[in-house]
C-alpha cells in the first residue's frame, strides 16, 4: 500500500471512531440509586419529570425532586 492510501484509511478510521463516541450521563437519585442515560436527560417543567433513554434503548422517566445529580461520563 502506498502512503497516501494508508493516510486516507487512518483518517477514515479516526473519523468513524470520533463519530461513534457519544457522552453518557449518570443520574444519581437522592436515595443513592444510579441510572445511566444514553443522552442528556431532558427536564419537562410541565410534568416535573426528567425523560431519557437508558443504555438498553428504553425510555425512562424520573421525578425531578428525586434527582440529586446528573453528570456526564
């Protein structure tokens, strides 16, 4: 393989790795339980709940008054 092809393949691999990485969030409740979210939990002031999709790709709702901390992982 020539150098240009190797560089192109390396750049494509690096780009694909960067595009696949996304932040996860840990939601810690006041009672000590922890949940992992695939994306940043969204707060709805109308309902008073945080909504997020967990790492198993299922929707979850948690009351805002139960949440102690949301941190990016």
